[in-house]
């Protein structure tokens, strides 16, 4: 079905997992990875590598896309700290350049987004893809004053806002003829994770539970996230009517947030989180820390931010019925099994 595919960010955590699944499902497919760096692990897999910065339009040449059957656009700037312009350049402009070429050349696109595009810090329990963005991503002006002001919902990070902008742009192109599916995998983790798992393990002695909060979250194991991408590729190639669809992907196993964190800590040989602190105190501390970091222009991500506090103190799990029905998605690996796999990996002394 697929003879030649592009994976942006193929050297990253999710990108590499998707490449392994492409090789498993489409054994003879030629894979091209577009990343800023060269990766030995991709060379060992026989993947052709193009070193390019997707945020620079001159780097993304149309010639890269000759005879390409499908593009997985996974590359992004993640995290909760940094300059807006950096997030905008990679997450929005980079996506725009990729999507424009796919549109021009009629190449199907599977775009990796995030549930954070609809998260405003309030509980989200079992919501589906019809949930709206907390605000219009393109809106920059301040809202008009009202007689009875309401607390405005808004994006909580540059990452979520710029990913929402990218989603909107892709949806706009879909109305004009682009074939694309948008995926929102939630909190990806597992062996080789270079973001969530190492952050939890490195900060294990500094973690606090939010007192009196028993909020549920759902996550996704890396193999399940990659599998969802393969199913989406098959869908967008076979069914043009699937273009413009958005899908949440998860374990479909909501779990108390600190039970999940404790599971990751246990897999890494660490003690569970025992300390507790009230929400208002942790949130205020995060506020002060952010102010200090901004005042002194500290680039390193703070130990705690208001976004992280909101994530740890609110429920965020999603109805994945659409992915089950349309894509035939069912998690391949349970959370319990995934934690066992993570433990086996971490016991080898690797993140």
C-alpha cells in the first residue's frame, strides 16, 4: 500500500516508534526521516535521513516529497516553557510548510497534535472531539469588558496554542482538498521516552501530591500511539471522507494521576510520592517561580509551572469512541503491561 513515506521528527520518541511500526506493517516501504539532527539508530534501521529545520521554509524543499505516498508530521517543539516565537516557528510555521506541500502534491497527511489544545485547566471528563478550543487561537486582542465578567478560558501554554493554530490551518486546507487526519495522543510514555518519564524520575524527591485531589487522567503507551498512527495512515489512504477528522488516542484506562506517577516511579526503582501540599500553595509557588524566571530571563524550564499544577490537579481523560469506530483502534498494550515493559527497560540503566 505504501511504497515511500516521510516521517518528520523520525529520531524522536514517537517518530522512531512510528517508523518501527511502518517497517512492521509495510515491510517494503522506503522511509525518509526529516529531522534537524542525524541519528545512528535510524541509519541502523535503513531509514534515509534528511537534515533540515522544518521551521525554515527554505529548508523544506518540494523535491523531498517526490513520489511520496504519505507524510507523518510528528516533529514539534514540546514543553511548557520558552519563547512563544520558538513554538510558533516550529509548531505552526513548520506544520504550515509541510501541509502546503502535501496539499499541492495531493499527499495524504497524518498530523500529530495534542489534547492540550482543548485544555484550559478545568476538569475534562470523557469529552469527545466536539469539544472546542478554550479560545480562538488566532485571537490576540483582549476580550471586551462585560457587566458581569466571567473567567475567560484560555490556552495555558505556548505549546498548546501553537498546536491549535496548526490544527486550524490543516482543517482549513482539508476544506480545500487536503487529505489529512489529526491525532491527539495523550501523555505518551514508555521505553525510550525522553520527556515525561525522565522528568518524573529526576524530580522524584521534589514531587508533591495536590492535597485532597483524586483526579483521573488517561495516558497512552508508546506502542499504542504508534499503532494509532498506522491505523490513521490506512484510513486516510482508503477513505477520502475521513479527511478533516480529529481523533483522541489513549489507553482508555483513566487512572488517578498520582497512581500513574507512582507507577512510573516504581518502574524506575523510586519511592512513591508521599509529600502533600494544598493546591493554592503549590499554584502560588509556581506563579512566583515563573515571575522570577521571566525577570531574570532564565531559559531552563522551572521545576514547577502553573500549567503543570493545573495538569496535576484536574481530570483530563477523553472519549475515544470515534477512534475505535472509525480507525478500529484498540490499545495493544495495557497500562499494567506497559509499566512492566518500562521497568524492564529502566533496569538496564536507560531512560
